[in-house]
């Protein structure tokens, strides 16, 4: 009996509060990562990517691939933190702390490089967006992404302006000769929203707007600002929000590393008493 009482007194030194905080938070990340991963895999299955790997030529620009990567990383971090805390497994907790540290280092490196190589990143973003335009009708995920960027997020059209849609085979002005009804036009996501509109934008609102013979004021129909300029203006307006979010994210990751290390220290201290 004395031995049993001593064992119970010793095990109480592992902080239950710390243990279950780490467990609870990472259960959430585990499930979120699983959902994101499942959505990315489902998107690839819908596009039959697994049976046609030749479609992976622009894999870095594939939204489904990005979801798979983000989901996998979130799932792994959530799994190691959740199971490591619940089972008091020091190895998994160490992995959890290392993963968070590497993720934090990658985020800090990305932030520094963003300011140091701002012009180069702008060129890469321009090249990537132009690739999206070129393959607009070939990949539904890229199509939905560019429609969201143009219509919902930045209210813009093309990289530098509506003329960038000449890069797409369907919207190129010469495509009218082969029967494309979208020739010399732009996608519906380039069209300006009207407060009195009851339904979502007319899918044909961008037809013919870039033709020299177009009889309406184009600036009132579609966005004339390029998405590159619109993105720079958005970041200037929301710099404080972006910076605050980045600091809060980094703080949460540092807190997670400290919590994991403190729990490991408690576990090691308890195990040392067993011997």
C-alpha cells in the first residue's frame, strides 16, 4: 500500500492541464489536416489525375496538390502532438516540437526572402498567374481559383489587365475564326458586380468586351485593373492585419514547442523516480 500511494503521488507530477491542452488543440489540427488532405485527394480523383500522371506538368500550381501538401503537414503535426500528449510518448512529443520548429523556421525564412527578393517573387507570381490564364479551361481547380481571385478577392482582370486573356486559346481574339464564342472576351469573374443584382454574375457578361467594335463603356462592365496591381494594393491596405496574423501564428507555434518540451521534462522527471 505505501508503494502504491507513492506511485500515485509521483504520477501526479505530470501536468494533466498541460497534457490535455496539447491533446485538445492537436485533435483539432489532426481532423482539419485530414479533411484538407481528403479534399485534395478527392479533387485529384475527380480530375482522374492518378490515372493520367501527364497532367502533373504544372504540379506546383495545382490547387489540389497544395491542399494535399498542407493537409499532410497539418495531419502529421496534429497526429504527433495529439498521440504524443495522450500516451505521454516523449519521442512523438520531440517530433512534434521539431516539426513546429521547422515550420516556424520555414515561415520566417519565407517572410525574410519575401522582402529581400520582392521583385523576383513578383516575377514568379506573374509567371504563375499567366500560366493559370493559359490553362484556364484545362483544370477546373485552377479555373475556380482564378475566378475567386478576380471576382471575389481582388476585383481585377488578368495579370496586368484584361488584355492578358489573349494568352488563352478560348479568349484570344483570333479564336473567333474557329468558332469560339468567348473570343476577344474575358471570363465572367472579370465583370463588375452591381448592387441591384439578385443572382450571381451573368456567365456571358464578358463576351466581346475587348472587340474594337464593342459599343459600351468597358470600364463599367469589367474590372480594368490587373491582379498584380490589385494584390499590391490589398497588401498595403491590410499590412497590419497580415503582420498581426503572422506574429500570432509564430507565437502559437513557439508556445506549442514550449508546452511540448515542458511536458517531456515532466515525463522524464517522473520516469527517473521509477528507477
